[in-house]
């Protein structure tokens, strides 16, 4: 029953936001959009994401996939791919920064999935792993 209450509240919030936005002038909508953009930019992350565009092969327990790493941080990566995955599923990623460098293998867990791709959080931790990821991010 708790889930239904949350769903109903969410739907009412969205409907109310739409009503407010539709009643605004074009100028007010532009101001609101700028304010929302600033609010989202202010969303501080513990580790900065670095944009990139690296081909990656990744495997879930069911099959292998191809995609592109679009950003990386010490905590994980976002992979642009249309792969059917399950949140919480383990992922093994293999990619190269360039042809002269040995392939990098990293393990992670699917943290979120969208129609554009998947967010994968690294599952390894510790000072050695942190140094390895920091060096990897620096090289990108």
C-alpha cells in the first residue's frame, strides 16, 4: 500500500508542475529553465566526471555487449549502449585508452539504466584501486 501512495503523490506533483509551467509566460519559462539548470549544475558530486568517448566491450552474466564510455569518475562510468541489463547486475568492462596501451579490465555493478545507456559503479575499492582509476582518468 505504501508504494501506491508514493506513486499517487508523484503523479500529482508532475501534474501540478505541468499546470504551473503551462500558465507561465514565455519569459517566465525561460527564467525557470535557467534557474533549474543552475540548480542541477550545483548538484555536487564527490568526484568529478571526465567526459570521454571510448569503445568498450562489457559482459553481464547473460551475454556480451558493445558500447561507448561517455564519462568516467573514480566511482564509475556511464556507457552509451542499448543493452538489456538489470539494475544490480554485475558487469565486466574491457577497454583501451589507445592501441599502444594494455587493455583495462574493470568490474562494476549496474547502478541505473536509461534508454541512452547504463551507469556502472565500480565494485573494487581500496587505495591501490583509487590510484589506478585516478591515473586512468588523468590519461583520458
